[in-house]
C-alpha cells in the first residue's frame, strides 16, 4: 500500500481468535479454531469455538491499517491508498483508534463468528462508477453476505457473491450435539480443497 498511513503504521488487515499465548496489544497467537476460504481478492473466515472450554477468548480481535474508514453495525469499509476494502462480520463490533492502527473487537455468539473481506482496486471501482467512499458504502451494503447460524448443531454457513460474480460458500459443521459432517468450501458450486491453495 502506498497510502501515507500505511507507511506510518501497520500495513496489514486481519482478524483472529486469540489463542493461549495471546496478550493484549500483541496481535498474534491465534487459536486453532478458525477456518478460511481464499478466492482472488476475497477472504472468508469462520470460527466455531468450543463454549465449554475454560480460558477461551470470547471475542475476535481485528487490526486495520490507518486510512479513511466508515463503520456500521456489522460492516466496515475503507480506502487504503489505491484500494477500497470492505469487511462484513456475523456479529457486531467496536473499534478503537490507536497510534499505528485501528483495533477491532467482535464478540462470539454461542462460540460463533465469521467475516468476509473483499479488496477492490481503485481503478476497477472508478470503471464501475464508484468514485468516493460514500459510493463504495452504497455498493457494500447491497453486497452483504448471508450468514446462517444453526443453534442445535453449532454450524455456521456463509454465502457471498464477489464483485466478479463468483459465489463463495463455506460451512463449518460446529461442535454441538447435533453437529456432524465436515468443513465445506465451495466456489461456484465446486468444492475447494486446501491442497488447491498450496
């Protein structure tokens, strides 16, 4: 990123569920409970965290580079240099601006949370008639993912259509008494294997 803010502070955007070695302010040391689907400029991550375990963090932690941001109840969007970025969370969140970043906290609900992040190059946005952060906000509100959380099984599903028209679907089977099956990752109805990424 070539935005002045990116050179003055953190230059990565990410969310994670803190693990056992996490200490506040050190945004590393994720727990093993997150699953991810990567596709072009889009990332989906789901968390199904055991609720019975002691000492488990009850929220996700996020970190955003400094830039021009607009925050809603479950949606955040920003401009970072030559990029627009949007994130959609399953649950609400709070933000705190720090010297080098914006910190985000999003609580788990019954051990569940999820996020979809999509990056949008500025040139492509302009070609589509998006010339400002306000216009990008309107676009992202129409492009919200569909999250479905099943209480009995603890499963969590998200479906999202990217700006290029690809339909992404991810399902975490959960750990509840009715939970069964395996993790599902799909792009346009075709299963994606982790080996496809490496």
